C-alpha cells in the first residue's frame, strides 16, 4: 500500500519535472532576447531539477544515494544563479540593450 | 521502462535547446544554452544510472555539474578579458 | 591560526565526508579526517575563512528562510510557465535598493532574486541592484521588497 | 572577474570541491573514480580560484616550486611502489606483500599508486594553467 503510494508519487514528480524542463526549453526557444531567456533557463535549473531529484529520491528510499542526490540538488541550486547573473552582467557590461518598454532608471 | 521514457523526453528537450545553441544570435545566448544543456545532462546521467540499475554512478553527475559550472565561468571570463589569467 | 570558525568548518566537512562515504572502516575514516584537516589548512592558507565564506550567524534562521524561498520559487515557476505558454512577455529593467549591510547579505539577496525565475539581477553597484523582470507583476513583487525584508531578517534576526 | 557574487561564491565553493576531489580519490576502488578524476577535480578548484582572484593569489597557496615538487613526487610514488614489489621478489607493481594479508596489501598498494597518479595529474593541470593563463586569445591590439 505505502509502497505503491510512494511509487506513484515518484512517477508524478518525475513527470512534473519533465514538464517543467519542456516548458523551460520552449521558453529558451521562444523568448526574444538573452535576458528573457535566462528566466526560462532558471526554470530548468530550479523546478525541473528539484522535481526530478525528488522523484529519484522517492524511488531510492533512505540510503546513501538519496544523500548524494540531495547534494546534487544543493549544488545546482547554488551555482545556477551565479552563472545566470554572470551571463546577464557580462551582456550588460558589453552594452547589450534588453528589449523593454519602460523608461525606468537603470545603472 | 519508465526511466527509458523519461530519458527519451529529456532528449527531446535537449534537441529543443540545441536549436537555440545553433541559431542563437549573440554569444551569450549560446553560453546560456550550453549551460542549460549541461544541467539537463547532469539529470540524464543520474536517471541513466537508475535505468541501468547502478545508482552509484551519481558521483559522475556531481563531477559533470562541477565541470559545467567551472567551464561556463571560464568561457565567460575568456569573453570578458581575452585571457584567463589576471583578474 | 586555529579559531572557532575553523573548528566549525572542520566538523561540517567531516559530516559531509561521512554522509558521502558509506565505508566506515578505520583506514577510510582516518583518511577522511586527514582530508578534512588538509582542506581546512588550505582554506586558512588561502585567507578566505571569513564571514563571507561561512556566515555562522545565518545558521539559526537558515532553515526557515530556505523553506520560504522554496515556496516563492514554486509560485514564481508556475507564473513563469504561464507566461511562456499563454501570455506575451512584457520585460522591464529597473533598480531596487538593498538594505543589507554585509557582502554576504547582499549576495544572498541577489542570488535569491536570480533563483526565483522571472527576475534576474543584472548589475550590482554598492547597495543598488539592477533587476530585469519578465513581466510587470514580477517587477512589482521585487519592488514590494518583501524578499529584502526576509534577507534582512536572516541577517539580523529582527 | 571583478564581480561580487562570483567572488563570494568562489570562497564558499573552494573547500567543498577539494574535499569532494579527495573523496573521489580515496573511494576509487568502491565505485567510479580514482586518481585521474580526483586530480582533475582538485585542480578545478585551484583553477576556479585562480580565475576569480588572479593567478598571483593562487600562487600563494600553490607556489610554482611546490607545484613542481609535488608533480615529481607523485610520479616517484607510483614508480617506488612498483619497485618495492620488485625488491621483495615479486613482479613489478604487485602489491601482495605490502600488508599483512594479501587483501590488505592489495588495498594499500592500490591506494598509494592512485594517490601518486592523482598528485601528478592535479599538479600537471595546475602547471598547464599557470603556463597558459597569460596567453592572450583573439586580437592583440586592445590592451
């Protein structure tokens, strides 16, 4: 009983993760400029990764594998904003203008 | 069987991002796409470990995540300064 | 120079090693202790063992902050998915002020902004951040400075 | 790169990456891993540090002389463990007599040889980075 509940929730979590990754890749294709695409890339790195790792953790039960999977999750959560920020920062520094429609203050 | 289906769907996402990597207008688009492909490959390696029934191979995906991060930083620095040395 | 911080770092690294290892023979565990000591030595020699590297005063409130951040990430993920699939994007670029005093607080705030999809920190100048948001509602979320208050709470505990 | 986030996060990541490299080094006989991978991971931590804080700062932790010394020491360790077997009347690189029993001898021998390989690979990577770090890519005109 408990086993089948864990199994089904693991499958649901994996499918949800795949869905988020798919939406993120569509976003990377569809959105107009680098700064918007970073948001879609961030979706892959946060929701997609988190749900797939959650699904695999449920699949493996309490073991060393779960600890390593959680460690991968923490590592990707920690490094994803750094690469996103550094890419955006470099694009801004090299003078790329994002497509916006506001006249707000910028640095 | 389930893991095979998931690997297949991950490869579809991989191909979608690959289109952006080839078509991307600016360099930053390409770097971003390469970074996203790296994240997807990290997940695919660990799922492949489950599919083969040897989840010990998760160590490899940690190494891949590490090299993905350091490689992205190195490429960005190369575009910023033209060399990897001084800060 | 062995101080309180380096001892804490040593035990954190030892916990990490024991969590990853899975083989608890005397040889492997003693190699682990030697490895952790080597890592602490390299950290001290590189002169990076300060509050920016190991903000110990974050730790009592870190768990609650992480849970709150995960909730925010989930909500903004769903919003971003809606924008990508159904709506047209309406990007904007604006500046916000951060009220954190220390570098580690500022970095936590900037990383939290980037980690929630829909908003990206593009530049940092002292305590003014330039933020790119996917739609106006994401921008309003950042401008309402709820996250700023949470990070300040994480930093100061008030 | 003169970037606050990158600097602070490199400080946080430097130590765990080295510890993970040493973990891969010493668990090479239980799973995937071993000397080559561990050397590359440890070198990656030093390279990240050198890229963000500058090569001069990295040379404080790993001076060029120490780098060369460890490079040679690793190769020497590999050869020496092999020669010990040869002196004790066994074929080259057979570790049976290093421990009290055959199995523990094998374990110690493999650990020592892998440690030598890891040390050499790590220091060759750092040495290559030091050599190529100031090589200018692209046009030579601007600065």
